[in-house]
């Protein structure tokens, strides 16, 4: 097939080939062709909005000279009449890696990690590659180009899809006839970035999403510093980055959540990225809109799940099932919300699938005009090239496709794709359309004849008296040749027809009977095809679109619950204040705050909740959690103070809901314990359904995770990174704080200084603006860190885990550090051999502020029970035990002025329990944050029913879809990785 | 605080020991009077008298109805307190691993797939420091179960106060453990940052065929002259005779149904389903075939985002209400150190629908029945072993689980541990400063 295409391209229309006027010529005379080409009588889509019936497109030298109705055609014009055909601008794909060889992964034979960069003269990190230029690497691939041309594309913006900063793209035409001197429209058309490491380097940092974000930020800062001449040495990466600064900035985000993340990074440094989407943007369309990012959308929709096996399909989640139902509507929803987007073939399995998914998106309601814009004018605008590409006005490249009709109709044929005035033909444009139903009379017998399929290989079906006859059809150069076997198949006799298609669906010629006699033949088709397609669209029932919930999965809210005025009557109220535990007491919640506590309260507007026999407490606060995060450890370096969990909050984690069902209202999501200096925390309220950013406390206290012991010295896995002993750990701290102190002094001196995100954070610690929660086990290292802190004149805020805290509780009191510990975990590694469940009570008795934490998604939802264990192990009073999971963690997190107790004026973060909350028999019935009921045991029951119902509807729809012949995919079971401190992996 | 002082002298000499010294044989009769006796079979006696003699419960009566002669008997006045049968922990690796991250201390999993001949008992470390921490919570008996492979090996049942594995053994080689294949296979899993996608297990049917073939071969072997000796086949012999139990570890609905069909095909009549997370969907089949269940740890997360948040909490109730015999295990992450929470797993099933006495059965008489030791253990009944404890309050609730006395076969065991010693030692240190 390919050969044919290339042969059909031989019609040379405009400028001389492969040469420019200043090039020497030794194979003949200089020829210059200044002829015009005029395509006339077309339905001409000058732009998606400007459509001209019977229009003329006049081109010369690869460009549009004029387009419209009343074009005067110059005498030296070749005229091509395309009556009845449509002309569209060719499509543009701005997220392409056309002609770029896949980056080769570096061999993984190296056992130990690589910490330093592989290159010198460049940035210190191998994943920062702004010095890459796609124009240097791309090799024009005519075969690949032809496939794209066939799908309607005429221009691609191609880049090297590797690394966090990937360097510049090149904008090229898919011009198979001319060389790169014509194809390259812009050799530096944009810069591409992503969160993904380069495959070509094993350099360990960054190994997490948040590490990538921090690294990007630091590059912006370093590049600025470099450009202002502050760095004496050569850095070719930063030079390139600075050169690329004013280009269009593209970002390979790939999902709704990552679009928001990239936007946050971009906003901080004045860059508005054009983002590659992931198809889930509709889930929080308002946030996407607010980002003001233009999007590039791949067209990937989940195949129908094969749900025939009820055992396997029970592993399917509602979230995945909904994706199948909703994702085809993503482009429509974005269009409805005025979000600008282009389409890309990136990551779609095949161009055929791209087309079918494009039609699916239109079927789901995307207006055709928007679809066309997303393929033509918008990509041109994003590139800032709307003056030369994307539409068919004067001066634009003569890049267009000629089709049999509506480009967004399944049955439409793309005849030709012209790029810079060079035609590639896929079907003969003049070929008459012979498809249709014919009634013919041959030798006094009536036959019906149906011709269908593609004109290059049409299919025929012939019936006589409803009996199907064997027949063969060939169609070439407007000549139809048909051989029909006779009814009696034993005879092996044929009637032959030879007819010319004089017009569309009109055949004229002769037929020859088996006996050799010839008769004239004419046949005209009824226009059944058109009728059929109409009928089809009518009967094709559009599947119902299931509404989005927040988050868009099981137990999500279809409408976010609102803050209410609530009056709890006659409950047992655990105040955590001087008043202690009050029986038969009322609590009024208003405007998100605790408004009144007392007896016989009333409020006309309040919803009354009978709390008789029940217990009302402050919400549980988990000082040490790893739920609701997409990454936990940036393990690529021994310090990662520059990263923050706030960057990677995953607000869709169902464990938020499960925690609410266990009475938890606030958590600190801590960085893991892979390195002595970890990352910054996210301190959040469990406002299930809200966006990631809305979970974080306003004016949040600033925290960072430190870690000691086996994990940071890599006792139980690979090695090669300092420190490998507890002795080294101390020196890491001394080194970093010494440098941070110098950094802070320089900063405060008023002299110029380069912002270092890592030292910035450490300086905050020195300045007592940021607090440390340190993962710790054995007494020696606990003692050590307090001494290091004292040397630098600050305090450790919290030791978390602190399983040998009981051995040094006196020293902790003296230092003024709190302890947040497990109730009864131990024996999971050597350093917890002396961990005892009495730890909390001993520390408490010694005067340490003690909290009980989880570090675990399962335990966190029953921290009330964990607190109760301190009654058993060490005899803590109920009132104090309860503070271990409420007021004390609030104190440790510097939140006790807002949460942690039931006190007038504090946030209304409260839980209504069925029993004494320290009892194994207690259930949270309502969990309220700032007056909003995020968990309600009765509503939960209704949700379960709704989930069941929606899932069975979706199963049914999937079965129907499969029966209609839809492509299916097998069910996959999804298991959450429950992240702990030790969760270290390459997270991207 | 008073109790601390009495221990001070003791502590200094104790701390060097690896574990508590096992108690010696009961020499004198003991009467526990006035306590609420939780029999373990669903009943209670509010004001009970229990007589322990030569390691057995020789009498248990309602003191309000029957007055026993208590002369020459050590009397423990337990008025207002509660007496429970020792809690029983099935499907446990207690004593097979000491510290998770220290490979040298790990003996739970032998290499290879077909290991019926591998016996847990001989590796059981009766002196494990983890084991002694179970006793102060009332967990006194366990089934020590090897892990891994298709047939992981042979378990034995032990009591938790012994010098060595021989002393510890209550029932040697009680059961063989078969790990049923899963409908999903992680061998082709796709790992992302926070979740794992697991494909359907294409080999599931073939793996079941493999089990069938293996069992057929084992039967053929036992029908022949048994030459040459085949250790794994020989180890399976008692399964076919019905004199040894087969524990099939399986969680998925379809797996359970297939396992039950397998049991029927091979006419195995002494089988237990372990794990059983989805058994609530197949309760009728289990009941009909009289197959009991060892239910996976109650304090677990649901497997699917869509599941009820409390599904693991209420599964026991769903099964019990449909007439299935259920007991509870502690398997999962942090298994051994969490096993002392067994009573609280039972407590949670009360929160989600069972009565307290029903919940108690799950870790006492039901467990004894499932393990085949109910003639001697699992309830406070005349003639059974005096393996029981006294708690100040409700032992299923951590708030009130506070044990003053515990007996195994009438021996009053130490409730001290490495942990209580450190507690006392450092409490004293801090107090004296």
C-alpha cells in the first residue's frame, strides 16, 4: 500500500524540489514553478467556524493565496474540480515524538544506587535536560508520516519524551516530498517538561513525584541565579534552560491531579504550562478551569470491562466502572466549561483508535466545531503560529485534507492530504461512488445488488428471489466488472457485467450471458446508504452518563455536605478541658465553631441531635499518618527538606473516608523515614470530597520529618549512601545545620544569595518557624538529636514512634520535646526489641506530652482503641488516655488553639460515639469537621445501597456494550499499597 | 504504684533472663470464687465457684445454688471479676519468627511448593520473647503454622508456657495446610506509586488440577507398598484417613466454592477453611457441608474501595448468623506482635452485631473445636484442662482487660514479660530521680 501512496505523490505542483535558490545545481537547468493550483467547488472549512459552500482554494508555492467564493483564478493555474467534496485544514499534533528514537534505558545491572550526575559541564542532576533539542535527534520517517497523513495530520510538534526537563521541540510538516529545509517550521518551537525521570540515568534523585516538583523549582531558581552571572563555572543545562525560557512551555502532566501540581510549580515562577491531560479532568473541572492551563488531550477511553464472570467482576471498583462510562464525555465537559484544549494522538494505541475515540467523544456531546478547533486552530494558537498554520486563509501553509464529506462521520473517506502544496492521495478523488443498492434485470430475471465497503475494495452482495448468489466485483478506473454465478451452483455458469460508472451510483455498459449473448446494462442505485445512517443514529440509544461525585468513586458525595447549625442534646461531653467529662450536656455548633456548651441550650435554627446515652468528643488527630498521599519517601538523597507532602496529597484515598468512620478529623501526613532529613509534612483535615489543596489547614503550622535508626542507615536494604551508621547520622545533621546557619546569616546580611530550597527549610528550623517530628527508636540516637538541636539553639518538637522514649523521658522533659508513639507495636525490627506498650504511660507520668499515632491506614481508623490500651498498659486515666489521640497531638502539632478539645470558639471538629470512645464497643456515628458532617452512619447505609445499584446498572451496560461488539478488557483487581514510613520505591 | 514496689527486688535479678520461667505443676487444689464465669459455650455463671485440681477443672458451679466444701483448697476470691477459658489463637507463626527484619530469626517458610512433611513444631521457640507478651492478655494456646508454598506444612498446637517444644505441645501435627490458588495473580502485576493492578490468574484451573493430581498420587502411594519412601506423600496419609485435619487457606468466594467441591471429590471429612474473607458470600455452602472457618484478622482494611468500611469487623457476625462455626486468627502484617490483641478482635465483633458470649466463643470453644482440642480445652467445663484466667473486667475490651491470674493445665503462670520488667525498671528509675 505504501508504495502506491508514494507513487501517487508524483504530481508535483509548486516549487522546485530539494533545492533552494542559493544551492548549486549540477543535474540540469534551474527550474522555478510559479503556477497556481485551484481546488474549486468544495465545501471549504477555512476555519472551523468559517465554512464556505462551493468555495475555491487557491494555492501557490505551498501556501494559500486565497480562499472563498469569488476568487479570480489566475491563468497559470491548474484547476481541480472537487465538487461535492469537503476541504479541511490538516490536523496538528502538538504532543508528538515523531521521528525520535525511544530513549534507551540505562542497564540496571548496577546494584548500588548512583547519587552523582553522569555528565559534567551540565546541571548536577541527570534528569534535567533542557539542553536536548529534538531537532538534533529527529529523523524524518516517511512511513510513520504517511500513516499520520492518512489520519488527517499535516504537522507535528515533536519532542524527546524523556526526563524532567526535556529540552526543545521542533515543529515540522509531514511533507514527504520535500526535505527538512521545508519541513522545519520552527527548530525551537517549545520546551517540554514532566515529573518523570530520564530513563537514560540511574541517578537516584528524585525518586518521587514531590522530589520532581522540588527539583523543578530549584532549577528555576538556579537558572535565574546563573543568568545574573553569579555562578563562575559553566552549566550548559542552565544556559539552555534560560535560552528556552521564552518558548511555549509544555508539561507532560498526564492526569487531573498532576495538572494541578504542575500548575502550582509554574505559577510560582511565572510560567503557564500547556498541559498534557489524562482524561479525568472532568472530575474537578472547576479547578482545571481555574488553573487557566490550556490542555492537550489524548483520546484514550477505557475499553468495556469483560464482566461476564461475576467472581472476577466483583473485584471491579465503582470508580473504574464510572471511568468507563464518563471518560468519553471529558472533552464535551471541558468544552462546555470554556477550557481550551487540543487533541493529541500521544499514548493512543493506534491512529484508528484515535479516530474512533474522537467520534466517541463527539457522540458523547462534543460539538464538531470544537473537535475541529482542537485539531487545527487551537494547536496553532498554542504554538503562537496561528498566522501560518491551522487554517486556510491567505498566507497560511497549504496544508489541507480533501474528504468525501463530514470528517467526523465514520463513513467519510479522506481522499487526499496536502502538505505545503504537496498532495498525498489515498483514494482517487474522481472515483465515482458506486456504493448503494441496485435493482437490475438480466435476461428477464430480477436481481438485487448491494455494493458497500471502501471504494478501493468494494464488496458486493447479489440476490435473486432472496437467494444469495456468488458474485465477484472489481472496480478500477471507473470500470465495474462483475461475475455472477448462476442459481444452480452445479452448473458453474456465470453472467458477466462490464459497466462504466458514469456518475456516482450510475452504471452503464453491457452484460454477457453464459451462452455468449450480450445485452446493454444500466443500473442506478437508490440512496439507501444515507437513509441507513440516519436510521442508525436514531436507534443508537445514548448510554446514560453517571454523575460525578466528590471524590469520583464509591462513597463520594454527589453534592458536598454543608456546614450546619447543630445542637447535640443531653450527651456525655468529653471536653478535654478543666471541666473534664460532662454528663447530660448540650453542645451547640454554629458557623463551623463550637458555640456553646451547657445544659438546656436551645437554638431555633439548629438541627437537634439527641445524644442521650452517647458521647461527644473532639475529633481524633493522628500525628503520624501516611494515608491520602501519592508518595511518601524522597529517598534519593540523605536530606530532602526541599520536598513537601503538600505537593502530593491524594484526596481520593478511600482511607480518608474510613478514618472519618473511625472518628478521625485531622492528620499529619508525614514524609517517610528513608533519610535523616526527610520532607515537609502536610497537616490536613479529612474533608472528604474537597480538593487536595482545600484539605490543608489554613495557616498551617510548618513541620518536617526527620528520621533516625535502621531506615536512614539503610540497614535492611541497599547501601552506598552516607550515613551507614548512627555515628554518621549525627554528622549529617551537624553538617546540614552548620550550612543552614551560614546560609541564614548570609541571607540576613543583605548580600546577594541564591535561594536554596533545602537550606531555606533548615533555616526555618533554626529560626523556630518550622518544627521537627523525628522518627526514632533507641535511646542513644534520641539523646543525640536533642544534643544536636541544643547545639544549634533550637528544640526538637516531637519524637514520633519514640519507642525507647521511656528510657529517656527525663531528658525529653528537660529538652521540652513531645512523644508520639504506638500503643503496642514492636519486634518488627531489631531496634524495636525494647519497645514496650507501657511507653506512653511512662512518658506521660514523667511529664512528656504524649500522643498515640498510627503510621498505618488500618490502625488509624481505630485510634480510640489504641488510646484505650494505655489504660491497660500503665494505668493511665480515661480522661488522659483520650487526650493522647486528641488534645495532645493537637498540642504537638501547634493546633491546640483550634482543635483538640470541646471548647467554645474552637473549630467544630467533633465526633458522636455510640459508647464511651475508649471502649472496644464504641462506634463513631457522626464525624463533623467545622460543622460539616463528613461521616454519618445512617448516610453511609444509604450510600452502600446506592453503590450497589449503580454498579449493577453499570455491569448491565457493560454486558450490553459487549454484546454490541465493543472491544473488552479483562477485569483487574486493584490493591492499595498501604504506605508506611519504610515505603521506599521508585514512585514514578 | 504499690505493686511496683513489691517487684523492685525481683526485677533486678530478672532482667538478664530471656523469658519468664515456666510454672511448675499444680500441687494444690485451687478454688476461684465469686467471679462471673464465661464458660466459652455461650453461657455464663454470675457467681461461680471453680475448683482446679491436678490441672483439671474438677468442678464449676453457681455459688448461689451449690455450696462447695473449700477446705484444704487455696481460695482466690474473685468477686466482681471475670473468669475466661484461655484464648486460643489458630493459624499463627508465633515462635517461628522473633524479629521480622532479622532474617536469621525467621523460620516460618520452607522453600518449595509441596511441603506436607515440613513440621512447625520442632522450630517452635518456646522461649520467644513475643510469646510471653500474649499471656497477660489471656491468649494461652496457639496453632503454630508454617507458611508459603502450595502445601506449607504441618502445624501443631501448643500452650504458651513451656521450657521447650515438647513440653509445649498439646496436639502434635494436628493439621496440614493447603494454600488455595487465587483468582488473581500478582505475577503480572502492574505497580504504580500507590496501587497495584493484579490480573486474573490464567493458571487458576491448572493449579487446581495440580492439587488434584498431587492428592491422587498421594492416595495411590498410600494404597501401595509405600516403597520407596516418599516423605511428602506419606505425610498426607492421615488426611485421607480423616485422623488429621486439612486447613485450606482461601479467601475468595469462587476459591471457597471450588475448595468445597475439592473436599467433596476427595471425600475429606476433617477440613477447615482459613482466611475466608469472602466466606460470607458462601455461608450456605459452608453450613451445608459442615465446614468451619478460621476468619482472617478482624482488624483489617477492606480489600476493595467499594466495600463497607466495617466489612472485616462484621464478617464474623454474617457467618455466625448463618450458622457457620467461626474462630478468629491474627494473620497479616505485624502478626505476632499483634496477636495479643486477639480478645479485642472478638470485642470488635460485638460492636458489629454479635453478643459478648458469642464473640467469646470465637476465641475459645469454637477455636478448640476447629483445632480438634475441645475435649480438653476451650471452655470452663468439668473435666477439661484448667487453662483459664481471671480478669478484673471484660476481657474483650482493652480498657478492662486486666489479668491477675492465669493458669495453663492448672499451673499458675507468670504474667510478667520482658516488657513489664522494662516498665518497672524505668518507672523506678524516673521515680527515684
